[in-house]
């Protein structure tokens, strides 16, 4: 299969997304790699053990292996990257290569954004969620106990190498988690794509190569188009947060790492659709369909009793999309069309309580 490249068009910060089975090792031959004074791979212990050849070799000058999981997306992990690079005397012509899922990509990207005030980095995403969402668009961050991704920066990668073959070793729960972002893309932008996902759910969950590559490619097209229109999330790009206001609150209330990010977003999609129905944007049948699709991909659709409504509302009030003390939600005015709306927390509480 030839490389299906998609370009994220951002003027001087434009970059390609290479979508092709087997392309992951191509980062070694990329122009940023060849031009670098040092090449620093940031990965985690799990990925390093599964794909040692991808994170080592002649092209790698330094490999930083982080602990695996959302609960390690912390200042301490970020400092481990800085410390290793400083000890190795990496300079402004160094390049960071993020080889891992969303946690690795976010932290490596943030390190690249801030080390010596900014150096280049490449993304080699190894999870479905990272391949279709977090590796694209330049959002980098770490977590704080009071809020997810509250400390970060926009810093676009130079290239992204999206290899569906890396998903063969991914646990089933991680694959399901990635489909939360894929469903989100269809819900906010492409009703025909949503129909296709619904019809092919079983084959996609089974990781049928052709179906999986097609889904990844279409989701990357949607994500790239939205990033191009609103790089710094001042308007349309906020639509990509459908399900995330609820999802981030669930992660914080349950404790980071209790649910995978995609599991929280999947449940968040159900809650956002239910809220959309409550305010009259869509009907109950459409909201129920969203719930069925989310469930078909093995994602949770109910709020655990261990996440109190009060703790969820407190987390929502810290959401980055809020302005002027009002909570902004991404809702659906139709399946395939998202909209940004402010809504009272009382309504969110009603939706949460109805989904226990």
C-alpha cells in the first residue's frame, strides 16, 4: 500500500501525516531527523519492550523511557525528559521523536515546546487514539491534580508517522478507547462516516486491516481540516472537544488512570448527546443511537457511582473552554454537526444523574 499522506496546512508550520501500514520506521529518514544534532526518542517501557528496533539504533542518540499511563503525565515525568536532555547536552538543533500513545506524545511535545524555548519534534503514535487525534494539531500538556491538560502549549510536530500495524499489539480496551475519538469525528462533521462506522463496527473492533486504515485516514482528514481552520482553538476547533467536558471530569473524579481517556470520552459522548436532546437540539432517538454506537465499540455508557455528581461538576468548572464563569459544552444540533453552547451546571447534573 502506498503512503496516504495528508497535509495539515498551517503556512510555515505545515506538516504531513503519513498513513500507511509499515511507515513507523520512516521517521529515521525524515528531513528533521537528518538535520538534527541529536535525536531523542521519548517512549514508555511498554512500547520499548514491544518495539525495541523502533526506539533504538544508529539514528537514536538518547532514549528516555517513561512510566506507562495517564497517572504519570506529570511534572515529574516531564522533568525526567529535561534532565536526560540536559545531561546529554542537547541543543536547539536537537529533535524529539515521540514514540507512544497520547501521554507520551503530549509530554514529549511539551518538552519540545519548552526545551531551550522550542525545538522540533516528530510523532510516531502507537495507539489508535493517538493516531487519529492527539498526535495531530500540536496540543501538548501535562496534568494537574485539579484538572487535565491545564498546563501546556501549542507546538506543531514536523511530521507524523501513522502506522496501523502498530495496533496489532494493542490491548482490546485501548482499541475501543481510540474509537471514542473516531466516533467523535463522525458526530461533529460527517453523518455518512457515522453510518459507515455503525455498519462496520464488528470488523473495526476485530481490527480488519483495510477497514481500520480507512477509518484512521478519514478521521485524520477531519482532524486536519479542523486544525487548519482554527489552529489555536479560538472557535471551530473546540468542536473536537465533544464528549471531553464530561470525559475530562470523569477522569479527574475517578482518579487519572482508573478509566482510559477514550473510555471517559466515550461515556462523555453519550452524556453530550443526552444533553443535546434535553435542550431540544436533537431528538431522543438520535441520542439513543449515539449510545448504541458507543456501546457497540465496547465503551462505557453509564457514570460510575464512585464519581459523585458534585465532583464531576467541580471538575467541569475548571475546563479550559469555559469563559466568564460559564461552562461551555460541545453539543449536537444534528448527528454529523456539532455546536458550542453554554449551559447551566444544573442541566449537566440532571444528565449525569439520569445515566447512573
